[in-house]
C-alpha cells in the first residue's frame, strides 16, 4: 500500500521551504508581487496537505473539505503569480480549483464515497493545471522560450490529474486502491510542480539578464538607446537597406544653444528638454533606431529610398521640435535643433565614415545659423574630412562659410522659410 502520509509529509516540508524562499525574495523586491503569490501558493498547499495527513487526528470537515480546498487555493495563488509576473489583472477563473471542489464535495453521493472525492479532487486539480498553462501561455512566448517548457509541464500535470480522475471513475476501485491511485497522482503532481518551479526560476533569471542587458544599452535619462546600443543596430540597418535596395542614412541631431538653456532655466529644465526631444523624435524614425550619443547630441539610423526621404524625416523632426512646448513649470523653453545627414549605398556604407560625414554636415548646419538641416550625399559622405588649416600648407583650405555657400548652391541645406 502506498504510504500517503509519508509522501504528504515530504511534500509539506518541501512546500514550506519553497514558500519561505519566495517570501524572502518578495521581501527583497516587494514590487514583484509574483513572489508573494507563489509563496502563498506553496504555503497554502503545504497547510492543506498537512491537514489532509492529519485526517485521523482532526475533524473530517477540516481534514477533507477544508484541507483539500486550501491545497487547491494554493493552485489559484500560483495562477495569480504568473498573471502578476506579466503585470496583468487577475481574472476570476483563477479561483476555479477550490470552487469546483467546494461545489461538489458537499453533495451526498460525493461526500460519502472516497473514490468520488478522489475523482472530484483530480478534476479540480486538472482545472488548476489548465489555468496555470493558460496563465503561462498568455505571456510573450516568442521572447521567453522557457514558457513553452513551463506550459508543457502544466499540460502534463493536467493530463495526469484528468487521467487519474477518469481511471478512478471507470474502474470503481476500493478505498485502498483509490488511496494508492490518489497518492501516486498527488506525488507525481508534486514532482511536476518542482520541475515547474525550476523552469520558473530560469524564466525569471532570463528576464533579469535581458533587463540588465537593456540597461547597459539604454540612456537612463531619456529612455532611448545610448551610444553603445545605437551603434549595435548599424549592421541590422545596413542589412535591411541591402535587402530592400535602399540607402543607409545617418542623422545627427544637436540641440541649439543647450548650454544657455541649462544656465538660464537650470539643469532640470535641460533634462526636460532632452527627454521631450527624445520622446518626440523617436516617433519619426523607422524602427526607432534612435539614441543619445552624449550630452545634447542624438543620432538615428534609417534605411531610406533616397536623399529626399531622409531630409523629409529630419525636417519633420526639426519643425515639430520648434513647435514643441517644453515647460519648466515657470516658463516655456524656446528650443531648436540642427541636423546633419550623411547617405551611402548599402554596400559602401561604413559606420565610421558616415558618422564623420554626418558630423561635418551638422557642423555646417551650425555654421549656417542653426535650426536647419544639411545633407551630405554619397559623394560628400565618401570624401575624407577636410584637413585642418596649416601655416606651412601651400594651398588654401575652404572655410566653413565657403562650405555653407557650396551646400546652398547644391540645394542640400534645408531650413524653415
């Protein structure tokens, strides 16, 4: 005969230990309510199974009706934990396991027959396993592949419980046989839950690693990509441009007179300007390949059809930013942005050369009076940066004013009329 008391004692000990671990984890990070719900789940399951194991020591209404209901309520708490993990609202169906048990256990033909109680409990437990599988599947299955394995464990548990209920209902076993079957089913479910807990830990670790990786690639103030994160997307932009037979555009944005904003309105206002620009500009960039290079300088990568499309994106950002009301609480901060664009074919695109060319275009935009866009096409982008003037050089180096005038003649300088 299966010693169900020993098995329940082992599971109760394990459940209480896991509950303690999860409560400590929740105490360390109280904002993550999933730990709290999972800890409650193991605690309730441990208490419920302990009450079942004490059937001969306590009144049957506590051992049978209440003990099983509390154990099944633990499943509901686990469901709530997975829902909380995805920051979704807990639905009513999470409470189905204990509700099914309480709705059927007081029926005379169920309450007086041990085999029928085993059938009812397994059906309620199968419902709980199904609810767990649904809660796991409601998350991001593509991004978090561990969810597939976790859902598989709960599906197996649901099939096991339903199979046990069906077998008991069809074979009409004696109380001893029903006890053995129910005990084996309970211990198998406990084993599967232990595996599920391990997969859940792996899911949380992967999510934490992904979050930490995102933090290293994101600017903490504006929420957009930082320089490292942005440069990491260049190859993907180049590949996209190659596949679609388009050009690669690098755009550099520099907020005009930003030091004056900080000096006049304070650094908090300067931060508000940076955040407002980042939030607005990223909406215009295809695939949001947009980030902060440092200070008041931002950059974007885009696969564009031609120079006209790149200038249209830049001008939309520039004109919208001019109209953007950035409030400091006491005054509206006047803000503008200068933009430099460099273009290259997908085959010849080189990140260092394009950023250097876009920087020269941005410098020209600043020299042209700011609040404008200067574009360097493939020829200008491919050209080396102009040499610095030297007293020993035998030839004149074009001045910035000469470059700006040349850009005006070529029609690559854009500003509001």
